């Protein structure tokens, strides 16, 4: 059996190291008192998170100078860092950065293990602004948490285990994420025929009569971009034209599939052009927060002049979609269908991408230098808080106008190569 990964908790006295060990371990293993110096020796327990086991080590508080005993405790802490696979540097967010914290950072930088900065004692979301000063330590994003109440500890554990060797994830690697791709469009535009071309077999019933597909049909296919789940949805039309209960509920299920999809293929009948219903459907998909790949189907039935007219319609009627890829296909013959997979792969990569905080902050800083925000508004720090789609949190000194947020969004999209993936911006004022 291989040695368990070792996670070492370090920090100056009374920042909550032992409380954090007890919270992660799930038992009151370390003695906790509200006075410094209670933990003298290293305390070691075997812990587990999401089936992943690791060794957790609590160290005595590190102090610069002090008594002979303090120096011995500090030496033990430094020695533990040399044996760590991951180091948790715990700081009291309510106090901010102290001289001891700054001095300890210099010791930590000599360690080879990755360092996670834990901003402890953030007992509520309203207290998260207290972590701002911790960025001056130069250790990246602090993880706001409350070891006493358990707040944020789950996210912290996710980050800890992400640094472990691959063997720690053997049980999870068997179930890799399978992305969902919804094929959406009005009735009778060729969605089911395209679906059958993509999966390589006749799974959906194809008929010239509109409304043949009454429910969402899905299948997992192994492709050159990996395993993906294609969802063939029922055709969607204006609610006022739905006169059957069955068709109404089919539409609801189709909308639900789109909401849960990672990417949507919007299929448009080229012989009818871009209709108002196509526009509304594109708006609905865009609002769901997943990238869109536009498919102009039945292109083989158009003349050269009709193709030009269609191109102008796409530019005019779908101009609210951010830089979406547009493919021209014939689902019946299969022409152009093979080009969809590279676009889908790029869209999925952008949808799930995570941009380093340093890069995000640099992009925002340069954008503000090129074009300052009005009325003295300024983004002082920015970070990506989530993916699916990429979601960025901007910390500002005051409210940011909508038109300036759109400018920042364009800069992030362009500099991070996010293509047509929706981008969400959240603004938090520093004094909130």
C-alpha cells in the first residue's frame, strides 16, 4: 500500500489550526483552547474526503524568536513542511496580516509542496471582505472558511485533494464527465436526421411530417473528442400555436434539456431562412448559459443568390450572439456534419476553462488603463469563481455601469479565447 499524501497545517499561534484539524477529521482529536501555545507537538491523524484518504498533521504555532520552547516548536513546524505534499497556511482573517505571518511566508516559500492560504474565522459571507489584505502575502487566492462552523471547508478540501498524486483519484477516474449536447430547433428543420448522422445510426424516427419527435432522445457516443451525450429534442414552436397537450409537454422537456446541456446545436432550416422563432429560440438558449453552435441545414437546396441572402439574415438577426460558429450542412447527405465536432470541442473547452487569477487581474488592469471606467469607478481585483460557464467576480470601489461591464466582458472573452461561450460577471463592492 502506498504512503498516504500528507497535508500539514501551519501558521502562527491561535489562528485555528487545531480547530481546522478537528473539523476535517470529524472528531475532537486536538485540544482546542482560546489561548496561544496549546499545541506544542505535531498531531497526526488519517482523514478522508470523497473517498480519498490522506494524512493530516497539525503543528504548533510558528513564532519568530520567543523562548527556547517557542523556537523548538517553530523548528518542528518547519520540519513538518519539508515532509508535506500540501501545506495549509492558516491565517486569522479577522486580524489580517501580522509580522509573524509575513515572516513565515519566507519560510514557506522554501518548501517544495504547494501552499493553500486558508483565511480562517470568516464566519459569514459578509465577513469575506476581510480577506483582501491577505493577497499581499503573494500566495494566491485565500480560501475563506470557518473551521469553527464548517463554512467553506468543503471547498477547501476539494482544493486540497486536487493536489494529490493521480493514484489518490483511482476510484473517481473511472467516472469521467460526459458532456451533453442538445440539438434544438423548430419542428421539421432536420434535427433528427442530423442526430442520426452524428451518432452513426438511425435512433430517431425521421419523417417529413412536423412533430414526429415527441420527447427528448439521448445517446452517449464515443467520438474523437471523447464520450459525449447527444440530446435530440422535440421541435419547439410558438406557444400560441401549440394546440395539443402532448406537444406542449414535449416543448417543456426540450427546454429542460437545453437548460441542462453543456452546448446547444441550434438547427435552422436554410430554405426558410432565419425566422422570428429561430431568434427567440436562440435568445432562450443563450439565457440558459450554454454556448451555441449554429447549424444552417438543407444548404444543398439553396441557389447561390439564396445563400447570400441567408448569410445577411444570420448577421442581422443573430448578431446578439457572441461570435458563434456557423456551419452549413446537409444532414440528409452528411455534407459538412464532420466539421461540427471541432467546433463542439472548442466550445466545451471554453465552457469549462479556468483562467488563473493573475491573468484575469492583469486583463482587467490593462483594460482599465486603456479605457478607464466613468465616475471614478475602478475594479481593484478580479478572479474566476466558477466554470460552466466561466463566471468572474470583480471587486470594485463603487458601482460599475452596464456598458463598461460589457466592455470588460469583451476583453476577457478575447484575451482568454472564450469564443461564443457565455461569460458571467459579478460585481462586489469592497464596502459591502
